[in-house]
């Protein structure tokens, strides 16, 4: 039996869940700006209480590794690493875009098309990857500036469903008979359960001391304009 605490903070969703053998048994989450630092540990305590568990009952800690928000990822990963050090538990990292696709397939298990997870970056840029219905990568994770020619090959070959908080802003420029755009947010720690369990069974653990989030792009510091 594997009991895993799961943390997702890559987007404005702050989410914590507990899974047992790949099935979510407790979940607490909220979508709001700038709440991760103050809310994540409270959400973790909440799901532990929901599940009736003590921290020593956990077998591993799983965290959404990115890409996504620089600040959100740092909060999630630092919290996960701190718990792993304190409890002497292994760390599991789950690709954020693959987790989103997994969440869609939980809802639509018979879907046979392609899936494009998108996290909003800025302007017409997104962090994105394309998956088939078995969650294999069709296009690797990248930072992509979307134009009318993006995903042309995939859209010609198959239905392509775009999900995530970057999907809707691309709907007009990527309009195509085989393109489907969903506004629903799939950034939830509950969508990590199956992937985290698979990695636990494979002993695919991270080095807690050296693991860093997958930022994809360097953080850019900006200076406010003087009035």
C-alpha cells in the first residue's frame, strides 16, 4: 500500500491531496492569486485530517514539478522537500503538463484524440506539450509563441483538445474543425494520483538535496516604472 501526499502549486491553483494506491482519498484546493505561501501548509494539514492520517503514515511526497509559475513552483517544491527531509520520505516529481492531461482523461476515459496542455505565460506564449490518449509525449514540453501555424500537423491528423489556463486565449488564432478548447482548469493535486503511484512503484524518486523545479524559462526580474 502506498499513501502519498500530493502538492500542486504551478498555477494560481493551490492544491493538496492524499492518495492511497493511486486513488485520491482527500483533497483541498483553491484558485486565487498569491495564496500559496500562506495556504499550502494549511491545506496539507486539512487533507491529513480528512484522511485520518499522521505524517509518519505517508510513504512519499509528490510535487508538481513544472513548468509553471516561478514563485508557485518554488513554494510547492520547497514545502515538499522540507517534508521529505523532516519525515525521511522519498520525493516524487510529476510533470505538470502531463498531470493536466491525466486529469482530462480521468473525466473522459474513452477519448482517443490528442491532448495539448497549456499553461499561460505572457502575451501569446504558453508552456505546452502534446500527449496521446496513453499520456505518451507527441510534442515535448516547450515554451511556444502561438501563431496560426502552430500544431498544424497534429490538427490535420486528429482531434486536438486544448486544456489549461493558456488554452482559451489561443482559441481564435488556432480555430480549426478538429480543435477543441476547454476553459476548465485541470491543475489539481488529485490528478497526480495515478502518475505518482506509478512512479512510486517504479522507485522513480528524486534526490531531495539537489532537486529543483522545471522552470523551463529563466525568471525575469522587472523594475516598476517610476511615476
